[in-house]
C-alpha cells in the first residue's frame, strides 16, 4: 500500500514558461471557529494573522502567500465587508450572527496557489486544524463539506486541454469510487459529473481547436456545479465567451482546473491532502499518455448499450483493473 503522506507528481511539473506548476487547496469543515482556525493556520505555518471582519481573516506566510479563512456564507461576508473592519459598532452587531453561522455553515480555508513541489508544507496546517477540533465531510449530512483542488495546467493550448478532458472523462466514474465520495455530496447539486453525451463527444473529437472545446463544454456544462469545473479556466482563455453563456460573478478566471470531487476528512488521523491529491494524480498520469487514452476511449465507446449507455459499475471495475495493469 502506498504511503498516503507521499505526494505523487505528474510527468510535467512545469509550465511552458519553465515555472513549477501551482496548485491551490480549499478546505471546508466545522467544529472550530473562525478565530481558532486562523490562529491554527498562523501557528502551523509561522504566518502573520490579520482580522478583516467577523466573517474573514487572512494569514500571510512567507514563501507561500496569503491564506484566506472565512465563514462560507456569502450574506454574512458581504455584510461584514460592507461595513468594514474599522466600524467597530457594526462589526459588534454582526458578531453574534458570525457565532451562529459557525455552527451552521463551514469554515473555509482558501490556500494560495503554491508550487506543487511544496504541497507537503501544508501537512502541518492540516494536522494543526485537526488538533484544534476541525471535523469534515463525515460530520454533516447537510453541508457536504469538501476539498477543492485548483490545479494549474502545464499549458493553455487546445491539445493539452483536450488530453486532460479526455483523461478525466474516462476516469470520472472511477474517481468517485476512488475518493469514496460521501453520499450526501454525491446527492448534492455541487459536484455533478459530466453527462455521458458530453463524454462521448469529447472522446469522438479529433484535434479540436480551442473554440470547439469551449463551445462543447458550455453547451453541456453551463454551470459551476461540476466535479471538474472548467469555467475559471475557460474564463482565463476567453472571458467574454464564457460570460455570454454563464453570467455569474462568482466565476473567477484562473489558469487551473477547479476539481471539487474529494471529501474533506480532516478529522481522520490518517487523512492528508495527499489522500485526495494521489487520486487526482491518475488524471495527470493518463493525460500524458495519448496512446493509452485512445485505448481506453475505444473500450468506453465500444461498451455503449443501445438506449442505456455505458454500464457504470462495469466500467468502474474495468478501469480499476486497467489502471493496475498499466501503471
């Protein structure tokens, strides 16, 4: 069995410019308040803590960047920002709302994009949050806490993106099982998988240009609520094209996938960011093996049943054995 604390890295860890690719993590959990969370992050990473409002704090860490700790409730965040931290009376009136919110909505730690070779530096933060009392996905059947991974691509060209898309499409059902995605999260609307019709289209396209890739994606996935949300990435490439279909100011342009599938099981003693990262790694591994993508795509398209599509359980079993045979 692999050591869960050992991070596996893709074939290409650098971008076209030669910089190490960056990755950002977003952790959702409860069990510990905003102050305690920010203090734990600051102490674990030797950072400087700054209180922005009753709903948001920041920790600046040398060599890594700015960590944002916030209550994941947009109403409270907007109200707190509107009055500003200097308005002590207004902030004091919002404080009880903040305390009530901490029992109902998750605290979120949004890590800055850091070089993927530095991910292990975050292990101390995860351990500190666990010791402070953070509890994750298993705690709530309503909130469906998750771990989001924002992975920078090695290049923003059509060929690279198409290979990643094909790899993910072929693995998405298997990834759900490999992550052991919590039932509440599976049933939530936030991490929908790509529809099978879109998967078939991606696999059948031969050398599409970026315009075709974007048109196909926006036709089938005009929503942020996808297990691998491409809207931030596509906005980085052509913001206007995305906004014509999805007018949502929450979509922030960045040269990265927004991978939302993993659980956040921070309260489990053996859980680390590597637990989720090393499952995502399989997408990275397959994306750089086009001949294996073709082999697996042929098997997927060949297993489609009339009116019924591909048997999901059978495909997951096939992929699991196929990966063991090829890795």
